């Protein structure tokens, strides 16, 4: 009979250091066998076989397996449907405990509930920890109870909670309890060791999983302190290296949100504010999972979108005749990245100027963005469309021309991505701004009046 053990299931937390769930597993008293599952329920739905995110994931899991191998630790890496794989694992090993960090997306919550039921039925226990965010939905609430749906009061309460439990670290710096690292490395001796019965399984290749290697350059998990210090001054200018480019690493947990909250708190409060936005959209998804398919404000689902497929195609290809919009879309298609200021402009253009359902744009971003995160992507698109949590209603319509003059005055960003701009090769605008803005306002107003009877 195999000796009993704990399994730590890596998901959106692909690191050994400062990992809440791994820390709990290592302290639980049984040898810990690490596991990662390449989930076919997710991978089979991806449209692009050279998806850069799969290349990144395969590379990072392989590297993690090598890190563990140097410690003499085997790692199980499986490819398939999670329920089927767990049924096999429960036959292969005597699993007393399963540990993992919580994932708040609807699919993940359903998957985890099924796995927990399976593990419990086999006589084991299933344990989850908070690791992906600083605060979960029930940790930052209104005084009278309930979830915040407006960011500014949420952020004030978030910051107050952080300040409510402060201490001084060994270097004399003030640090919040909620930002403290889990000293995982102190317990590495609790990992299971490679043996005849514990050999692990190798990371499958991209080819094994039906994918090709992407040629897109992947961002490093580092960001210069100088960039973070200047974040509030530089972040709105797409031609400058003024943002962290860390979104992909937050998404997959290759870096610790607590570590970066500490750095942000020390270096730049505007950057910390962006991490608070991340928590805010996560708690909206946790509290209102319907936003995945529906407008946060239900009455906005009555907006009669035009949904012109030919115009949507021009938007996707960066051929709208608005240079800032086109530069953003071409950057996204070529690199998997788009500057945040430009994301707001292109999203506003699609939903307001072209009156295209925000879900079309959200799905396209979900397909292309390296840093795609369901909660943040959904929240951002609903904000742009006016259907979400934002206190300002639908009448915010970005003017792509004035945004260009304000944030790329020298056209450095546009020249990089739209070299034909200013020549007769560049198309005329597919809609006229003033007309499109008024059409959007009239359409929204009429749709909302219809919804409210």
C-alpha cells in the first residue's frame, strides 16, 4: 500500500516562494507531491494553435519541474480533463490531503467543487487558500454589509484594512499583515522525495498537446523600480516604457501579489491603486458571476447593438482610419500586449462609435491578450461600454483624435504601428466621430428607456 501523502495542485500560482497554499501543504505533516494539470477543458477551446500563453505555460511548468528536481522532488504533470486525471491519481496514490489556492472564475469554482467531492468520497480532504488577491469578496465590504460596486469607496476601505494591521519588519520598514510573505522555503524538507514509487511525470511538449511554439516575445517577471517610481507620470503615454508589463505574471502567479503590493506601497501609490483595481474586479466577479455573460447593470442588455461584422473586422485588423485605435489593435495582434490607455480608447471606440456589443471585444481580447484575466478583462470592457460598475453612466465617449493629441502628440506610437499613416495608403475613418457619438447617446438612451418601461 503506498504511503499517505498530500498533493499540492499548482494552478494560477506557478512559483515556489511566498505561496499560501503550498505553505499550508508543507506544514500539514505529510510528504507533499506537487501536481500541475494542463486542462483540456480550457486548452481545447483555444482558437490559435500558436497561442503564446500556452507556450508560456508549458515553459514555466517545465522550469518549475526542473526547480523541484534540483531539490530532489518529483512533480506530476498531467494533460487531460481534471476529473478524469483526479480519478487516476486517487487510484495511484494514497492521498489524504489536497491543497490548492482559490480560483474565482466560474469554471474553476465548478471544477474544484467536483474535485473536492471526489477527494472527500475517497476519504481525503480538500483545502484551499487565498493567494491570487490581497482581499477576497467578503473581506472588504460596506459598513452595512454587502459588496462594493463603486471603486472609490472600495479602495478607501481596502486601504483602511491594510493600515489596520501594521508591523515593523527586520529592516525597520512598516509592513501590513496582509502584504507579508509566506516563508515557504523554510519547509521545503516536507516535499516528497523522488523514489522508485515517486518519480513524477514529465511536462508534455507543446506538440504533445497539439500546439505550436509562439514567436511572440514573452515579458519577464521583473520590473525596474525606476519605472514603478515614475508610473503615475509616465503610464498614460503609449510610446514610453511607463508600465510594468507584469499582467501575465500576475495572471499565472509566477510573481507574488503580496510582494508587489509591498513594493508598490513603498514606490508609487498610483501603481498600488492598479493592484486595488485588480482586487475590485475580482470581488465583482466573485459576487456577481453573471457578469461573464450579462451586463452588470441588467437594463443595459436591452441596448440594440448594431454589431456590423465588416466594421468589427476592420477594428480587429486595425483599419478603422483612427490612428490611435489602429496602432493599439496592431500592437495587440503582433505582441499580445496593448497599452492600458489605448485599451480604453479602442474599447470605447468599438462599443460607442461602432455600437458593437462589448462581449465581442471582450472575447477578442480574451483570445489575444497575454495578460488575459477574466475578472479584469470583463470589468474593463463593461467600464468602457458603460454597462458595468462605474459610477459614470453611458455618456462617456472617448474622442480618439483628442486622445491621440494628448497622449501621442509626436505620433511616435502611431508611427511604430501604423507606418502608412499620413499617406494615401491609410484609410479614411470608417465612422465620423461627432455623428457616431450622438448615435451612441441616442441609442443608449432609447434602449434604457425601453428597459425601464
